[in-house]
């Protein structure tokens, strides 16, 4: 099935990933209408729990965000964040920077992920990704980026794969703020440990692992 939407989620909880009942959750998530894959995300220093998911339709993604995930957050007794992104505009930009969601060959498994979102409303056709991708590749340890364009908002973001947590953190706290400053916009960054959630991600067909 062709992916038409991404979903980003994060629970406002501090749960070491070893305590997350991901086996049972994987079974429930895999049964959701239109679900294709998930990369689990475990917050560095925070132990927040979330993920980046692929769905075969915007409708399936929205249903997940308005039904399944709020119920999960309620069960955990915590607040939550969800975002839906339209893949139609970002496929070429993502493929150009080796996104495994769009045909990028995985030659190195990630040690960390960085999630970003800039508080702008900018149709992706106006994002200068052809100029930005070569500059992004200069960041130490960058493996790939999946560009994200907000459904209904046109926010601009991405999920970046890095070789180590150190390089991911350096990008999140040093390099990315300069990108947001150039756009004169507020922004959101998160760093996640890719290793601790590897088995759970493999269980839901994450494209980031060999």
C-alpha cells in the first residue's frame, strides 16, 4: 500500500522503554485501519513515548489520532500530542535526502532520531528544500531526513536519523535553531533514542532498520 500520511505522537509521560508494553500495543496498532508501519520513539533524558507512523490515507491517520491514541493516553492518565502530515508534497524532497520511507537504502542503522516542527504556515511547494538538503547533509552523523508538511496547517518539519545521540543532540540544540531563526519562527525539537526501541520498531515494520 502507498503511504499517504504520517502521524507523530508523544505521550506526556516518563516511562523507560523497557517498561512499555510494546508487544501488546504493537498488536493493537497493527490492527488499525490503514496502518502501514511505525517507528517507536523514546525520549532522551525524558523517557517520553511516541512514534512516527505511516498510514495509507489521511482519513486513517485522523481516525487514529482522534480515537485510538486519545484512548491510550487516557489509559495511561497523561496528556498527549498528535500531528498528521500529508506525504503527497514531501515525497521528492524526502527521497532526495535518503528517507527510507521513500526508497532510501538503509546502509546504517540509526542511533538517534530528531523530530522538528517549525511554527509556520508554508505550503511545501514554497519550501526551498533543494537548497536546504545539501546544507543538511553537512551535519555530522546525519543518515536521512523524512520531510513533514502539516495536514491543514502547512507547518514544516521532519524526522531526522542520526548515527549517535551526540550528533543528534548537537543538531537539535545548535544547528536547527539557526534554521528556525532564518525563518523568524518558533520551533519544536525532540531527540529520541533509536536503539532502545529497535525491537519494537522492527515489530511494526519500521523502514529504518536493516
